[in-house]
C-alpha cells in the first residue's frame, strides 16, 4: 500500500497534470503539493471531497486512504507493534456495532 501523498502523485501523473495544474484545480500552491506528495506535509481533510471529484472516485475511498495513512503514520511514530492493526479493526467493529441505531419492537396487540 502506498502513502496518501504517493496516491495523489500517482493519480495526478496518470492525468498528466503538473503540480501547478493540480494545485490550481484543488486550491493548493505548487510547493505544498510537492511536500504533500513526498510526505513532509499533510493533506487537508477539508479538501477530500474536492480531491474525490477531481480524481472521479468516490469520497469513501479517498477518505479511507487518507485516514489509513494517518493511522499508520501514528502507529509507526509511536513504534506500535503489528498487532495494533488487529486491535484497531476490532475496536472499529465494536464502535460500529455500539453506535448503530437499534430497531424497536412493538409488542402491542392492536
């Protein structure tokens, strides 16, 4: 799996956009695009929707890639073991299940 910055670079190059052209389309200056692509600057979460539109992909895919990269970088930064990813998956499943809306049963005999 590639970093989020590498994903952006790959998709930009696939469309044959220069960093300047891409930056103009998404509203980020060229030097920031370069730093984002090489991983020394973070991409803004507020621009994910625009990025998905430019790359003609669904927002969920872009959001997942963005947060997966963010999580992996934090795990690496704090020298977490590989088991952190299993624990994170289990935690996400728990949160998904506890935050889901529970259906209601109507036991009234009308």
